[in-house]
C-alpha cells in the first residue's frame, strides 16, 4: 500500500513541476500543497446508479475542513486521475476520469 501512495505522490509532484495549472477554484502552483491529502482509499458512488461503487484513492480535497466541494481521485487499476464531489447526503460521487492530475485539477 505504501508503494501505491509513493507512486501517486511521484505522479502528482512531476505533473505539478512540469505542467501549467489553470484552475477556476483558485488552486495554483503556489497553494496546491494546501489541498493535497495523503492518499487514502474511499468509496465513491456512480451518479446515475448508487449501486455502482468505486474504490478510489482521494488525493486532493477542495474544502477538507467542511468535507464539501470537489475531490481529485486516483484509480490505481486504470492509472488515471478523476474528479469526485461531496454530496449533500455526505456520500462521495465519482464524476469521471480526466487522465492526469493537472488535467483533472484544471477540469474542476
């Protein structure tokens, strides 16, 4: 498990170094560290069918104190990042894959 976390951290660090961040939510290269969380597995639900569940690594939380707003997740099987959101019911919803970390961050 630590290997996966290490791999995720390396992917994110490389992309932050090499890519341009253009995020509508005020996250940029100067403050992105504030939003990153140590990767941990969480269950996300499909927005169209709550019976479909995804086990994904949460790596970024837009509003971590409030447990609201967007999240960025990593799927270790697909080697892709995607976007999630905290629902009003407290459940996490998976919105889809975006590819790389920065691509997902810019898609928020």
